[in-house]
C-alpha cells in the first residue's frame, strides 16, 4: 500500500470520528419532556416515587431506570488493540466503538469509562463501586496478567455479570469456529493435538475453553516468545501459563508442531513458517489470529497444505474470528434474565448457537451485506458473519436459557419462544406488524407463483416460505439456472424437489398456457404466434395465466422492470368482471409507528370512484395487520379552501364514501401535517370526525403518494411492506425492484391469505 493511500485512509478515519459531531455516541431521552407536567415527572417531585420504590426493592431498578439494559465498557488503556499501553484517554475512541457495537447489534445501551489506574486491585475497586449504575460490566483492553486479577476480584465482589471480552469473547468465537472446523475435518476435540502460540489473556482463555469443549490437557502445547512452556521453566512465566507446562525435552515451536491437528496463534506476524505447516497432519486446522498480520498468511499455508482449514482475525479472508459475533448477544441474553454472572454454561451455549447458525442457510440480509462472498457452510465458512440478523435471536436466547438452567437468572423468562420472537422483532422491523398476516397465511395453504424465479432474492424468499409458512412456492425459470444459484448461495432447496417450477423453455403445459392466453387476448390483437412467443419469454404473463388457470392462487412479480409494464399483463389476464386494480398501498414502518400510503403506483390521477375504492381497500388491509384505520384524504386543499384540482376530486370521493355507512373513520380533504397532528387539526377544523393522528394517507395524485413513500424510506429510515395491489382480490401483487428477500417473504404472506376484494 502506497504512502499516499495510507494517508488517505488515515484522514478518512479521522474525518469519520470528527464529523458531523465529535465522537460516535450521544445520549437521547426515552421519555417526553415537552411541558411542565413532563418535567415534574422526570425530575422533582415525581422522580421521588421511583426512588422510593427502588429503596424498598432493589430489583425495581430494572423496572424504573435504564440499569437493566446498561453496560459499562471499562478500560485503563494498558493493552489497546495493536497499539499497546497508550493510556486511558487515548483508548476512548476504541471504547466508544465498543459501545456502538453493543447498540447496533443487540440494542444495549453503553457508557464507555476510561480509568487512569494501573494498579489492578485499585482498578477492581473502582469497577465494583459502579455496580449501582450498571446491569453488567465489559472489561476491555487491560494488559495481562492484570486483567486476570481485575476480573477475578470483580466477579467475587459483584452481583452482576463481569466479562473480559478480550479473554472470553475471543475464546467463545474460537470455540465456535473450532467446533465447525473439526466437523469439516472429520475430527473430534478429544483426539486432537493443539499447538498454540501466545500466552496472553486471549490465548490462555482460548485454551481453557478448548479444554471445556473436550480437548485433553496433555494434548495442548503452549509456546510463547521464550519457546515451549515446559515444567521448570522460569523465564516469562505466569501462573496461567504454568498450567499448560509440559514435561518434555522439546523446547521450540518447530519441534512440537510435528503431528499437530490444530495451530492456534494469538501472538505475532510470521511466527508459523510454511515448513512447520508441512509437519502438521492432513487437513490441519490453522487459526492464525494475530492482527493485522497473521502468524502465517492463508495462501502460504495452503501452498504446503492445500487442504488446510484457515481462520484469521482479518476481514479480507474467510473465517474472521471477530468478537462481535459474541459479546453483544451474550450480554443481551444475560441482561434479559437478570443474570448475576456469565458462567461456563452460558459461554458454551453461546458457542453452540454461533456454530449452529453457520451450519444452516445464510440469511438474505447477511448475503446482501457480504455480496460476492461464498456463505455456504464448509472450510471457508465456519462461523456466521457479524451482520447476520439471526444472531441475536439464536445466540441470546441460548444464553438466556443456559442462565436459567444453571440457576443464575434473577428474572427468568416464562415463554422462551415469545422471547425469541421479541428478539427477532428488534432486528426485523416488520416482524411485529406482520405477525397477524403470517398467522392467517399459515391457515390458508395457498400456492404463490413468482415471476422472476431465478432471482437470488426470490430463491431466498422461497426457502423462507418453506421454513416459516404453509404456502407452496412456484417459481418461473430455468431449472438448471435455479439449481446452480441455489448451490452458489448455499440454499438447501432445489427446483422440482422442494418447490414447483414453470420452465418457459420446456414445460409440458406450454400449449395449455399459450392457448389460454390467446383465448383471453384474441380480440385484443394477439395472434396465436404472438401468444406462443409471450408464453416463452414473458414470465409475468406466464404467472398471470397460471393464476387464471387455477394452478396458482397469487402472483408476485416486479423484482425488475417498471410497475406499469407488469400491471398491463396482470390486468390483461386477471382483470375483468369484479376485478380491477384501483390502487397500490404501501405500509411504511417508522420509528414512531406504522403509516399506510396510497395510491403510489396504479392511477396517476385517480378518479373520485377509485379514490373511494382505495379508502375502502386501505381500511380492510390495515385491519389485516391488526391496525384500526384512521384515514385522511390528503391534498394541497384544506377542507374546501380550493375549489378545483385535487381537492375537488377528494371531496367527490368523500361524497361517495358518505353515501353508505362505513365501519372506519375517515376525513378530508386536508394537508399532510394536519392529518398527522390532531392538535393542529382541532384548531383548523374543530368538528372533524377524525380525532387522532391519521395512520392512513390517501392522495389524489400518484406523484404525491409515491413522493411521500420515498421520502419516508430514504430520510426517515422507513421500511416498506408492499406495495399491495388493491382491487385484484389478492390474486397478484407487483413489488418494486428494491425489494429484499425479507420483503418478498412479507408479500408472500400477504398474498397467502384469501380476502374479500372491492372492485
């Protein structure tokens, strides 16, 4: 890397830390503080009530304060990453970064606490004095052997979890990677010989963990800067190293590496030479974890042992041993059950959860975050990626269960499946709102046909459908292409085995399909030859014909292409009679609640009749999500102050709606701010029948509806479910090209529920 490039990276990192405001953390209030009433509750006199409750019962602190979700990241800066003893203040960016990871991956609040104290006993006293403030302590970047002393003293004196991540976090991830590496190599813990370099905190903790997993003490050979740790050695010794001393005349790494099944390096660059690797057994496991330069580079190791199973501490090679796979989730589980410590059972449960997750199909979210990487279980994929959203549900729940089973939980969880569901809702924003839709879909057993069956997102959605619903996915595409892509992306499903297909190039129903299409379109200029060509090349039309023929119940299309192009074929084949598309409805999941928006796609300038139908359809769909609709018809006009334009069409739609009794609340026409602010509306139009903030916005122009939807997506971090095509009896939905695999799964659940429709 050139000096210019290094300086560019340095400046980019500094800019990241400085702008838009210094540092990586801020504190936000979780309660309103808008008026005197709020102030009197947040502080004096109301705050006294919470204080008295905690005085009477200390456990109430988790109920009335943030303590139950608050972790301290504590360091004295004596062993910071690869920087060494840089002092407490200089370590602050690292500790802030750790706090950010806690929040990002497990929604745990953190304070970073940097302490100017080098005496381990005094440092332990300071940490112990913090117990009233925090629900758990994460010790970080404290040099060995001081870290052993600090953790031991804190664990003895404190009644909350104390966890030195440099030791145990590394050990847990190494344990998970080793579990799966041995599975790939066809070996067992109790049979292997391990050679390790590095007698620091992480190295010792990893060896201790491997013993708990079944490795025999006599099969562990520890080397450090002074060579092999042997009985009687005095140089560079600590009590922790002495536990691994061997009774032998061998003295060097080169001597003891002979016949080793596993090398574990937590030392320095270039320690393991290729000629040493050559002495190891077949299918050796090499964890070269020194950063940034490992003990041996993967290409050098595989040059002499092509079948070597490698892991490093670097993100640019497969199998990065990264503590972020562990610490957010083990703390999440510990905090949620009020654990008094993080014990061996919880750590082993964490290992099992991480290892198991790597062996099952990769999530679509992780695949998207690591585009282009092979995420299929095997030698190059031993542990999941940090951005796999399933980690919090799988690992935290396993840790919580282990805490309860081992008797250290003060707040046991009665319903573990519900707890897992809650954890998943914290990462899958749509999970809570989609629950009633999924419940209804499970009872329906419908067949959902996907037009773009070769798309990776569709294939992942199909696997999720088979795992999470009772629906039957049908994919349109070439079987050999789908087979290859399932294999490439590590999916367990296969075409014709796990899901039905329609092959446009060679399907026995081809004649039936083109004759059906021709019969529908023969008086609209479609000749037999054109019908044949369309049924070979147009997957949206093929899917629509499948629904028309009763071979599928609903079509999902639109992962590429333009909405109205797809709508044309949907309307051609499935429209007519009581079926006519009158609007597209998007559910936007926002931080302060859900908001429905229509019509975002179908009618550029909908008629009053279509607006009224969209209102009725939106009310029905909102209730499918368990939401009572409060509908506002939105315009630049405000309760009749504009005689023409969109206001006029909305007023006519209101007349249509008012002509019959409705079982939902609607009002209009009004500006968007008035729709969302009940207090403002009450000043402008006191007699409004809509008393609360609207949760459904119906617009008189697609440009306005689509613009609002996209602004909410891009500037308010809104997650879209939809668009839902209204008026087609749930027989077809057209998604947007930006949809994710999770979004397709949500749409399949929506399509999987038979509903009454409104034409």
